[in-house]
């Protein structure tokens, strides 16, 4: 169905990341590609003097390892991209750069910051030049009880 899919994996349960990757693989055309993207929000140094200099480098390497491990575990070949910046902007610009035909993201429970600042998903939907699929987390009753290992945060 889709030749190039940008699969945005945020901070959240490993189970959500697995579900997104499986969905991306199911929607990909034969010979297509999946780009798994995680964005580490930029933290201005002037606000956090306690952060070590190598924080960003370490965070990137750690995220790449975790995503590569998950893709390997699921048997899903994908390119891994971890960037630092504004998540919505980077997802949209990456899709444009790669001529992606789909951005796949997951919804989350709405909180007050979504009303004040808008959510990443809202911004991606408004600014993407390609289709956007929002994967909604199924109810626990539909999905069954997740084990603590499955429900643990990926990042």
C-alpha cells in the first residue's frame, strides 16, 4: 500500500512501539521501506546546567540501540533515525526529504499541555504533505493484560 513509511516512535510503552512497527510492516509495499524515527526534544543548555556535555550524544546512541533491538526482535527491517529537535517538525521534514507516502504515529492520553501547546500528532496531521495514520491504543479488555515487561517504557 505504501512505498515509504515514516514510523514515529515516541516515549512510551514498548508494546505501543511494537504495535506501530507491526502495522508499518503490514502496510508497506513489497520493496518498500520503513524509517523508524525518534526525536529527542532539544533542551537549551542555559536552562539545565546540570546536564553533562555528552547527554545528547548518549541519548541518541541509547535510542538507536533500543530501536534497532526492537526491529531485530520483531524481524522488521527498518532504517533507524534519532534526531534532536522539535518532533512534529522533524517528522514532517523527514517525510518530505524521503518522499514518504505515510507517517505513522500513535495517539496518547490527552493532557493539559495538549490544549495549551497542541500535540505532536495534531501538528503532524496539519502540516504533513502525505497521509498520516494515527494508531489508537486499544482498550485493555480488547488487547488482554500486558505483562510488565511488555508494558514497560521503551525509552
